[in-house]
C-alpha cells in the first residue's frame, strides 16, 4: 500500500486529488496538509511514502517543505503537483530532493502513474516539464562537462527516462550489479549526491528531451 500525503492550500485541489485516488487498491491518502509547515510536521509523525507537494503555499512553500522532509524523513518521496511550470521552480524542487514534477492539469492516469513510479524509487517528470527544462538549458556550455564512456552515457539517459535497474541491465546488455557500478561511477564523476542528482544533470545538459 502506498501511503500518500496531499499538501495544497486550496481545499478544492485537496478534495480533487482525494477523489482521484479514492478507489485505488494500492494507494491510500493518510493525511492532508494546508501548508508546507503542516506537511513537514505530518511527515514526521506519520509513515508517508509519497508527499504530493504544491509549491506556493502559506507559512512554508513547497520547496522548503521538500528540503525539510528529505532531511527528516529521507525515505519519503516527494512528487510536485503544481500549476507552476517555470524552470526555476522545477530546478529548485529537484535540488530540494523531489523525485518527480507534474502539473495539476495532468490526466488522472499520469498522476496515478507518477505516484506509483515515485513510490517505487523511480523518477517521474511530465513531458511538458522535461520540455521546459531542456529549453532552459539548451545553450549550456558543455566544454567543461566530464567525459563519460559510451556505456555511462547510455545508462545516464536510461536513468533519466525512468527505467529500473533490471530494465537498464537488459537494454545495455549487462548485469544489475554492473548497472549499480555505473550509477556509483556517474554520481562520483558528475559530483552529485544521488540518482535524483543524475536526473537533474541529465535534464540540465539536455540528455533527455521531450
């Protein structure tokens, strides 16, 4: 069972997400929060697998709430569900530790898929979000970018495309342990902290595009 917290300052949005999730046998809403501060407090008290996080909220915004949740309960995944599609918001949420970012006008199927993928320790970014990030960094100077092997580049792209270790192993023709080794090498070489950092780097450098 995926335990979900909904954080949004608009009651209509909270109720809408509750209604959308209701009836799903593998997803259950355990708490709702009206602001970022309340979301952090609830995540400390309850076991939450995925926090659905708005950005612009009173008392504490979604970016700061995400950062605190990941510090206090790193096992809790954060999925941004917001109307804000500005690249700076997307980058700030990813930097804070969010595992995914989708817009509120996303379809029911995409929202549910995003929740399940994030809960499974994968990343999910809507196509329009990927497009925004890719456009923002289209002119990035890559001359100083670390040199990656062909295999590392393939693995990085597949990570950013949300493939599991097993799926990556099958696509590049190696074992799961080798995939783990490639991930560790990429994290070290690209000077990021985790897999989310790899996704952020891939988006920044235009490795993945809509």
